[in-house]
């Protein structure tokens, strides 16, 4: 399957920006089941300073705001070919050692609520147990758009009993690492069945299973990724895989507009 993707992010300010830098992670990865046919990033109101590959093999573009601008527009677009891998990404490759993905972060700490949820589900650390874990989290944490904050941790989502794909992913990662299974966060694009326009990227988890390597688990949709999923960035949690992050000085009354279109080509 070939997917055509366009992702536009627009920052607008009532008063000019004096200085600002943004890290952009919107470029899909080329791996054995996913081939980036072509991809480009266009910037208005700023400058692309440098592009590099980080320790998670994410393509990161560093953008600076043009001095005095009141608007920064970042448009990424391209085409990606995908083949079905049944959610299996395959062997781990460095430079990050596999054991790093066992490390807790503030968003993925297995505190009392997460530990209680894991005991309740009773999942094991093998492939079947991880599928049970995914299903158990989905049953106990209701998917509800707008129900959570972007800063929520896994514990916050468990306590609230609701959240979005980012929250489901953090809970799965926290539980998997508690079981001694390396796990990581994935941000990417998902072609929906009923619409092409979207307001946010999707998120799911990957866990390392002996004999298979990295395997994907989309808790929010109760399935493993297929040819509708495009892997973009990975990390220990959302912070390291966020599509856009950074800082700026000056400006007031910030507004942010995001538009994503994903369609079969």
C-alpha cells in the first residue's frame, strides 16, 4: 500500500517573536516493511538550520524562527510504501542498548495505580501476555478525546480511567517495563477508515519479544499495526518522539493549528 501524507503545523502570535527554536520529528523511518518514496519539509517564517538522526534513529530537523515574525508554518509531505508485517518490526539495532528501554521516565513510572492494574490484568511478559496486557488496558482505560492533558503520566491515566492513544501507550510501556520487557513509544501516522483529515498524529507502543524483536501494540485500537500505520519517531516516552518541541522568546497570545491528511495513493 502507498500512502500520501501532508502534515502542517502553524504557530501564530499577536506580537513578534524575538527568538525561537523548534525540533521537528515528522519524517517517517525507512525500515524493512516501510519505504519512504519521497519526503520534504517546507518552512515559512523561519529557517531550517540542520537535520540529523538522533540516537533512536529519528530524523530531527532544527528550525529557527525568523526574528520579528508573527507566524511560523511547517509543512511536511510525501509518500510512503508499506507492506504487511503483522506488527513485527524486527531485531533491535543500536546505538542505544536494548536495556535502556527498561528505564522508567516520569511519564512511565509504575506507581501504585499502574502496579495494581498490572496485577488485576495478570499479564505475562511473552507475546500472548503482552496482547492480554494491551486488551486489559483498553478495557480499563476508556478512550475519550479531550479527557486528558498532554503532560499526563501513565499513573494519571490509570487514576482517571480515561485518556487518548498517548495515555494508553504510556500505561502499556510502564506495565511492560515492570514485567521486565523493553518497551518504547512510537509516534506516527494512521490512515483512518472514514476520513482523511486529522488533528493529531497517532501513538502506539512497541515491546521487545525474544525470537521476534520489536512488536507493535496499538492499545487504543486494540490491534497490532498494519499497512495503515506509518512509523515516524520512537523514544522512551512521548517527550523523545514528539512531532514538535522547542522554546521561543517574545510573542503573545499564541495559537496553534495542526492539519494532517493521510490517504491511500
